């Protein structure tokens, strides 16, 4: 396949990206971005060194393949923070624009804190505080980036994707890489992080159809650092929207993560040091089960449906109510082929934006499409099939021949096993014959024992073979049934591969949502004020009062979120467990004695009943 | 065939109460009876003391009033427990929430009494047992009929 054919194929299935209102950054050309950047290197225990100054950097510089040792981190720097006057001017301009064009302004939906409990809110406050200690992108960088990006677009407006075509195991994979100059999820949309540069990706998987041409079969898209089956949708899945044969992808505001459905997604992050506590909480929740859900609730429960006390929630807005890019939309794509990969892709392993020494790495810029931050090759680049869990799936055209081979192999294995069983059974029967012959001869006791032992071993082997034979037969039947379905053109459920998919949050009545939002934003303050009052009032049993305060706040919360039943169940169980522990501590001797007496009575009753019968 | 015979030949459709539901109901019933008994005792003794018929009469009037009010509260709680017990045995949908709420209040009161050095172990034992039984999956399912289909004797027999 030559470059023109590859470009034509990429063009045929290029995705449509739908953004959320308020988005500031769109996929752009890397040349214009790099032209605004400087190239730097950080060698451990040495000051940062500038290699190429801002304004002079080109893609050719990146492709030079510098090497200052394995510890050296190369990175670009896109933005200098604004000074106070520039910042004030930007805010004013933005405010006026928002007032003029209300329809284009982003509005926060249900506050993320309204979706979770107090422990998550407290953790969220701690997480916010860690941003003061961790390395992070300066607060006004997003504003400066937005201004620079707007200037870049004014000079030359373009919306670019970088495409490659990979042919592997019967699949033709179209990879669309999108480069965004900035990720302002934290500062713009109350998300987890901000960083310079952002690479995102959509894959379309094609396979040969009956006429010999290529037809689309699957689509997968990048969403944060996830990988596996849940990232892909089959082409005929109703969840995958298409416009004139182009897949529709909804882009998360600020984060640029991709989704198949428009909506607001609850993304939860778990702090590493909280992981053991999360496991304990999960164990406890299995014991203190909240009221069982109705039978209609599907197994595909969104993660947020589970009570996560120790994870921090973030809402990802992928509403699709903003700009749309792609074929037939207000802005079209400018494709660039990176197949074979140019030097700036293949030889530059550094970061594409600012390196801020973030311990969690969320605020450091990402590397290019081919590499991870640590310089290793991205799985999505090297193994696009395995990355989306498609490495175990055959292209449709190859299923029938593969099934025939498999059925043949299965039948052969069955026959081989059956032959083995016949041979082994004959041997075992002859062994039994010999055993019964020497049984009455006491002077052959040693031989008899040896034969008995051998018979036991052979009998066990035979039993195992028999089990294997029945399993082999069942497998053969299953394969034949599948072959029949394939012949009839049945593809099976398009969602059979999905485990725990990420789905938008279900809508709540507006009144409930408003009250819950309002309460979630003031509840922690209420708790802290209550604590202050208890401290100042020198209340006796202050710990008890504190618990009472928390329980009361929880009751209000549960009422607002219509989760009173679950809350009261958990509360009652907690109180019952505390009470039981107190009782066991106080009456442990009596409890042991009672258990012993009960066991004795039961055993006596059981034995007497046996005697009587 | 006469109409009456037709009716009697139809299989009777009766909801089966799981054993744990019966146990939970009985425990709450015992709690109700205990509370009512304690309440009546409090009211009677305080009343007799106020009438000068009892050694409790040595107590000052505010203390006696407190005993009286305590008795009334106990009777009230006992009536709530009675209502919950009947609701539980008759599978009333709201009885689970009401039962758990009432047990929570009772357990908080008994824990506070314990911390203040006046433990009431019988209340604690019964309260904890009632909560554990109410929390059992089959009890929860039985008391939330909208969410879980009920098992009927006729169906079991047909099977």
C-alpha cells in the first residue's frame, strides 16, 4: 500500500470529534506548536539546560536524536506564565466574551462532590493540598496557552490528525493521532491535572469482506491510561454512532479523553497510599451489604454506582455540545501521514511539554505518539491489536477456515484420546487378571502389593483420560455449533466482550441535583465548624458528639441523594457490630460456655437420635 | 361442578415467609413487649409514688416526673416496635427502613447508657440480633417485593 492509498483509506474512515462547550484547545499541527517551544534537558543533579531557544525549534531538531544518558529527560517548554497585567486583561476579555456568548460558555453540571460521600470529599481536599507540595503546572499557564493557541490559529487555522496504517494478523488498523497543545482539565473543568501537550488516539480496525475489499469492524479510542476490551466497540454496536460511515467520538473537556457516548462521566482516582484501605473497605462492603438492587439492574453497572469511600471523584464532561471536527462538520481535517514514522516521531523520546517533576506524573507533559514518559514504546503504537484486546479476535474472513481447522484438530484429539483409553483399559484389565490370579497365594504378597499399587495408578490415569474425553467431546460440539452460527451469518452479541464499561452518569431530577450540589459544597465546612464548636465548648464525650454530628450530616446527605435506605442499613449494622463487640468483651466467658453447652446438647441429641433409629 | 367446589379446587397462592423473617419479626415483637412492659411499670410506680403509695415516693417530684415521661417514651417506642414487627411479618415494604431506623435509635440510646455506666444488656442483645436478622439478604428481599419476585407455594408445588 503506497502513501496515497494509505491517505485515501485514512480519509475514508476518519472520525468526527465532538467537543464540549468551553473547550479551548483542538487538534493542531505539531510544526506550529514546536515553533513556539524551546527544547530543554534535565540531567539529574544538574540545572536545567536549554538546548534550542523558543522560536527557533523545528521538527528537524527533535529528530536529531540527542543522548545525554539514560537519566536525562528532554522536554519542550511551550508557555511562559502571564504577568499580572496580562492575566487581568485575559480574565476581563474572557468574562466579556462569556457574557456576549452565553450559549458557548461551559457550565458545570452536577458537582462531582455531590456524587460521593464525606470521606471522598475529605480526600479531595487532601489531594488539592498535595498540589501545593507536588510539582505542578503554574496556575496561569492555561490562560497563556489559550492566548498563544488562539494566536496560532489566527495565523493559520488548521485541525490536523496524524495517521498511520498498520497491517497485522489479517487486520488493517487505521490509527488517528491527535495533538493538542494543552490539557486544561484541572484549571478549566475541575479535573485531575493540567499539562502542556496532549496526544490522543482513535483506531479503526478493518478486515476483508466477502468481495475482497476492506470493511470496518471495530473502533477503539484512548481514554486516559486504560487499555483492554472495554475500549473498543464493534461497528454494528448501537452505542457507536456514525455519520456517513465516520465514527463519532465525544471528547472530554480539557482532558481530551475519548468516549463513544455523550454525557458526563465520573472518573475516580485512587491515591496509592490509600490502596490497602480501599481493599479493606471492599471486603467490609461485601459483609455489610446495602439493600440488594433490583433484578433489572444490569451487570454493566457504572463504577460510580458502587460506594467508593476512599477514591476521589472527578467529573469528565464529554457532552458533545461544542465544536465538531471532521468530515461534514464545521471544520475539516488536514491529514498528515506518519507511516513510516518520521524522525520526530521515532527519534524523539522526550516530553512534548513542560517537565514539572510531578511525583504522580499527572502534571508532566506526555511523550510523543510512539513513546511513554519513561522512554519505552507505547503499547498503543507497537501493538494496537493487543492494546484494545483484539489480539484474541480473528478477522471475520478467517473465522470459518480457522474453525474448520479447530474442529478437525479437536476430532483428531478425541480419536487419539479414545485410542489411548482403549489401550490403557486393556492393560488395566490384564493387570486385574494377574492380581486376581495371585490373590490367594500368600507367598506372593510383595508382588500383590506392587500390582495393587500399579492398578491404582493406572485406574486414576484412566479416569483422568475419561474426563478429558468428555470435555473434548463437549468442546467439539461447541465448535461445531459455532461453525453453524458463523455459516448462518451470526456475529454474536456486539457487547459480549465488554466487562465494566464506562457509562455516563444517569440523570437526576433537577431539584434533587440542585439541593445535593448545594449541600455537597457546604457540608465539609459544616463539619469543620461543628468540630470547632465542640473544641471551644469543651464538650464531655466530645468524640461521641463528633460521631453524632457526622451521622446527622450523613442523614441529611442520604435524604438529599435518595439513598436513605442504604445509609440507615449501614448505620444500623455499624451500631450492631459495635454493640456486639462490647457484649463479647463483657460476656466472653459466658459466650464460650453457652457455645460449649449448645454444642454438647446438639451432639447428645444427634447421637441419641441415631441410637434410637 | 358447583361454583364453590371450583373455587376450592384451585391451588391456594400464599406467600412463604422465610424463617429468618419470622425470627426477625419475633425478636422485634419481644423488644416491643419488653418496652411496653417497662413503660407501664415506670408509669405505674411513678403514679403510685406520686399518690404516696410507694417507697419511690421519697424521690422529689421532678425525678418522679422524669420516670413517668421515661415510661411514656418506652411505651411509645414499644408501639413503634410492635408496628415494625407486624409490618415485618406481613411483609410491609416500609417496615425494613422503619425497623432499621428504630433499631438504630434504640442501639444509640443503649450505647449511650452503657457509656454512662448504666448498661442495659438485654436491649443491646435484642437490638444487635434484630439488626443482623434484618440485614440478611432473604429478609431484605422479602421486605422489598417491588425489586424481587416473591416465591409462592403454588409455584413451588407446581415445580
